[in-house]
């Protein structure tokens, strides 16, 4: 063999020796003999000497130091030459590495041991190369070479050689040769190493001819090898291969060992082959063997899992083993898996009676099983027993318990588990706090006050512990706080989490802003949005759209437009939802030009309108009173040809969206409110033709339209059609019918409608009750209305501010002003605050009854408790009141004429009443008060006229002329009656000349 080839072979052998160990390592390997050093455990100094020697002898011209298997090879390394000068220099260069390893601590020694355990000895390399290179089929030449290693044979050396050989034929021959050597015998690691060599495919057995070769040499060795292989197959779950090898074992005339039987039983139990395990056990018993405790535990567990716990007890008795904690725990575990909880608890009691103490594993198995089967009541008892006996569940078990009780809605006990955790020596952490708060606040339905208080308590505890909520739970917790009216605390939660290192993102802020807007807390939403920007978080289109949409709904269109402009300035592109919200608001406010301008901008920016956008256009135009254009848009959506008036909304591509049921609903409602019920009815027929099924909103709008026009017969037809299509009438349906019947004074039919509601399981709500109370009051049946209000409260339906206002107005019109004032006082005590309309009605009735001091006192109370600060708030106040009722008070006319808050009429009626009562000082004081207010932007002619008349009649002409001059100064236009009152006043104080002059001036003006 050439020197070059020799160098390559040895180098490959060295490289192969650094491959990871692939052998099966037993749990208790035999220790190496103390008389021989372990081949893996050579000193650091020898390691570096060998390492340097290998490096310095690898030059192509000098092969000293390598062993040429074709030459005369010495038995040891004493004949090697001493290190050359080059070798010494190289060794010196590697001193830094040696010193580093020698000086290192336990960690480095551990790392070195790990490195050494993955290498092979030089003897193993030499033997393996000799076996592979000498092509004599393990003949004389090979065996002659191996003689020098007889005294060195040990377990590690044989294992290393087998790993390096990687050839089944050669491996068996070396295995047989090694077994014949005196002073050496095969151990389990050696058998495992041989099996690794023999088996190329883990699903195949040992080749038959190799087994016979081993049998011919030593029957006992073959028996051990096959038993070991069967156990190895069992450990790998290969029960079918284990059975094949068991057959080979018996064919060779051997019997399985006790360990082999145990392994077979275990593999069949894991494969759920209980009958096969029974057959193996029977054969095992016939052979005089008994199962070990582990196999017995697995067997009884499998039997109990099948509900055959009596057979498990018989098996334990047959094996003559006294059950211990482990055996009992296996029984309980199997019974729990079979959902036999009563039997499991019986065995727990049997355990105690047999002086066998359950451990934490026993209890945790019971707990986990009960949790999986949702037996939460049983979990409480087990946990109590467990803690009493000093067995504390792990934090993971506590987490699972809290999660399960939260899922079951038992939040109170879930919170109590926190104290139990502390008593068991565990501090609640991030996971369990988030489980509890997430369980309480993560549902779609808002929690009750008591349950939310538990979440708040848990939050305070985690805050003190420096633990934070995750983003989802933070958003949900803030939502629940907003739902409970704790808006300030919801905002504080975000700030507190930030102080603990939590960094809220735009989504977190957007969620809370959404909750605030949905609760009509637009001012809080505005402040939080401002804080969001101060914290450097850039709002996204979703956040802007939420604010714009909700401020539009609140009537604050200018602020919504300001945010829209901010979006554009900050480079945040509005989406179709943003445009739609603002366009809809402009149309409802009758600002059509602004809406058109915005629509053109949307199209120019490439933002295509959706069916929602067109539906908003239809609804907005209807609310703006332009039902004709709304119908034109609907026509274009259906493809009814060119309609130039609405071309602006459809762009140049001519693409349109098909109207949906919401579009039809908006148009039907708009037509009905515009007293075009016939057209709305035709639209209902068109829906059926187009295949668009009307929903209950469409039917309700049409029924309401017919009712308002007094066409009850046609309303009844729509009502019947609605029922035919499977839609049950709602409270809104009944509300329209009841309202019409009260206007027609058909009280007998109202009672029938009420009975129908109860038959259809649709109990009256506050809207229905309020309509009936208002209708009874208008029919002069005030006492019956009050009885209905009391009955309403008795049924758990609490009156709202509209209900109280209707009742107060009813008492006032019936001349029972004292009763109306008494009811006004009761509102606050019953948790319902009066609003502007309530005060306005009460003041009107007090003035009409001559109770001016009470009226004045109500004005002062109104200013202190409820004074609308802007038109949007006022519109919220009157929202929900009957339109006829609001019109009767003159509020809508005042709002439309002045565009300002209608608080001046309250002063007007008071001033007029005090004037008529002759109490001019109070009237003048009220006038000075309202005149100095920023709300008094222009002169109120009626107010001035009343004061001028009263002052003239009271001979206070100079004061009357002062008010006249003030009215002219503020842009007021005097009426002829004002001049007549002034002339009469002058005559009363005998100032005839001035009266004549004023009369002449008046004549000249008229002429």
C-alpha cells in the first residue's frame, strides 16, 4: 500500500472517530475496571501531545509516527522518534489553548468531557482499520494483528470498534473473536453496538445467517442478543417486529427472559392491544416469571381505562404485589380516563385506608381529569383535600383551574384561587392574571358590576406586582370599564400600563376610543386621541375614521372635517368608510354642496364608492328632504339609463352598485317620512321582482308610514305580508300601530294590540309604555296614565326621561301642577335626571298656573344642572321625544329660525308671565341676565314688546324708551303695537306733547 493511500485511510479513520455517537445507551452501563484506564479518559497533557504528533507527522515526505499495516508494526509507541524542533514550535504555539483549558472551571471541564465522549481511542482506530483493510475475511493476517490487543479488550474498546467498522459481516466476526478472548465478556452496551451494526433498517430484523453464525459459536450469546433485540423493538414501539424476533428466539430453542416479557407486555399495552398483553402475561406466568412493578402499573392502568378495574385488582392479587402509591395512582388515572370519577374517588379512599398516602401526582391526575370533563364541583373538593394534606398543585395546574372556572362563568371562585396560590407558596404571575381578566372581559357580553369589580381587584394586584396586561386583554378591560361608565379609569389603565413598560400601539388606543364614542363620550374620546398623539403614536386611518364617524353622528361635523383635513396633511389616506361617514353627515345637515365636493374628491383619489356609500347618499338625501334625487340615485344603481342630475356620483366609467336591502330600507323610510307612502309601497313590490327579500326594517318603515297617514287598513295588509314572510312584529312595529290608534282615540284596539304583543312573547318596552302614557294623557285619562306608569315600574321596566316628561306634561294640562312638580322631584331620586325639555314643560305649566316663584326656581335649577352648551347636545336632548310633542312646544321652529339654542323662549315666557303679574323688577332682572349672555345674539321682539307694554302701563315710560332704544341697537324691528304702548304710556304720565310728536312720526312712517 502506498504511503499516500495510508495517510488518507488513517485521516478518514480519525475524521470518522469524531462522528456523533449513534449507539443506544443503557440507563445503567457497567463501570470500567479500575485496573484499566478508560480509553475515553486520557489526560489533557496526553491529548495535546497526541494532537501535536498527528499534526507534525502529516508532511508528505516524512511518514514517521504513522503505523503502516503492511509493515512490521510494533506493539506500542515507544519506538516513535522524539519530537522535532518544528513539532516543539507548534506545541508552543498551542500552549494558549492548553493553558486556557487547564485553567478553566467546571463549565469548561464539562464541555471537554462532552467532547471526549464523542471520540474513539487510537486502539479502536487501529483495530477497525486493520479489519477493513486486510481483505482476508477476518483470516489469519487480521487475527494475528489483533493479538496485540487481547490484554486491552474492554467494553469501551469493543463498542468503539463496532461503531467504526459499520459492516455487519466484519462486525459479527470481530464480536465473536472478542467473545473468545480470556478475561473479557460481552456487556449490554456491546450487544447494542452489534445490533446497530447488524440492522440497517429499523423495521427489519437481524439477518438469519448472521444469527446462525453467532449460534454456532455461542448459544448463550445468541440468546442474550435476541432477548435484547426484542426489548429494543419494544422500546421503539415495533411490536410486530418484536413478535417476529420472539418467534426466532423460540425457533432457536430459547425462552424469553423476564425483562423481555415485561417489555412485550408494555409495548402491547401502549398499542392498546390488551388481549395480546394478556396472552404474553399468561405465557410469562407459565414460565415462572412475575411482572415488575412498572409493567403491572401499566397493565392495571390499561384495564381501568377500559372500565375493567375488578380485573385489575385480580391481576394485582395474582402477582402477589401489595399496591403502593404508584399502583394506586395508575388505577386512579385509568378510571379518570374512563370518566369513572366515583370509582376513582373510592380508590382514593381505599388508598388512605390501606395507609398509602396519595402524593401530588395522584391529586393532579384527579384534578386534570375532572377539568377535562368539566367536573368543576368535584375539582373544588379535590383541591381542598389536596391542600389540606400538604400536596400543593403546580402553578400550571392553578392556571388551568382559573381558566376552567372563568370559562364556566364562576369568576368568584377563579379569583379565590389566587389566595390559594399564595397559600401554596406561589405568587400569581403574568399568565394567570391575564387568564382571569381575559376570561371576565373577553366575552361579547359586558360583565356585571360585581364581576367587573373582581377584574379591577385583580388588575390592582397585578399592577402592584409590576405585571402588565397583554394588548388584547387591555383593550377588552378598557371596553368593559367604558361599558360600566368608568371612562376615566379606562384611560388611566393605558397610562398605568405605560408606566410599567407596556407600549400601547395605535390599535389599543383605537379600541378604547371606539368604546368611548359608542358610549357618546365624544369629549373623552377627543382627549384620549390628543394624548395618543402626544405620546408619539401616529393615528392610522382606522382611528381617524372612528372619530370622524362618531363626531358626524353627534352633529359635530366641523370637528370631523378638521380631522379629515389632518389626515390628508399627515399623509394618512382616507378610505371609503371615512368619505362615506362625512358625506352622509353633510347630506343630513342639508349641506349638499359640501357632500358633492367630498364625493368628487373621493373619485379623483381613486377611491371607488361601495354600495354602502350609495346607500348613505340615498339616506342622506332623504333626510335632507330631497327624495327625488335619492330616487334618481337608486334608479342609476339599477341601471335605469342616463340621469344627468346624478352623474357626479357615478364617475366616468359608469360602474354602479346593485342596491341591497339596506338601500331599499333607507329609501322606503325616506319616502314614508316625506308622505310618499304610495311610492314606498311600489318600491316594496320592486324588491320582490329584483329578488331582494325585504327585511323587518323595510316592513316596519312602511307600516309606520301608513299609520302616520291614518291608513290603518293598508298598514294591516303590510303587517300580514310581514308575518307571511316569517318576520315577527317587533316593538317598533307595535309602536307605530299604538301611536296611530291613540291619535284615532281607538283605545279599545290599543288593548288588543297589547294582548297580541304578549301572545307573541314581545313584552312592551319603555318606548311602548311611554307612547301609551302619552296617548292616555292626551286623551285626558291622566290617572290611568299614572297607574300604567306605576305598573310599568312594577314589571321592572324603568321609565326614562321621556316617560316622566310626558307624565309631567299630562298632569300640567290637567291642572295638577303640584302633582307634576312632585313627579319632577321624584325623578332624581329614582335615578332619572330631567333634561331641558322636562324643565321647559314644567316652567310652562307653572307660569300658566301662576306659580311664578316656582317657575323662577326651576330656571335656576336648570342652569345649575342641565344647560345645553351647543346645538349638538340639544339635538341629543330632544331625540326620542314625540315629534308632535316637540312641535307643540315650538322647539323645532325656534331651532330652525334662529339656528341657536332655544333657551331664550324659557326667559321669554317667564318675563311675559312676571310682566302680566305686575312683577316688573323680576322681569327686568331676567331680561338683564339673558341680555348679558353670549346666547343672546339678536333682539327678541316678543320679549321686548312684553316689557315695553308692561312698563308703559305701569307709567315707567323712560324705562320703556330705554328698552326700545336697546332693541333698535340690537337689530330688532319694532311693531306698531310697541309704538301704541309707548304713546299710551306718555299719555298716562301727562306728557301730551311727546305723545303727539310720536303719533305724528308714526303717521308719517305709515303714510
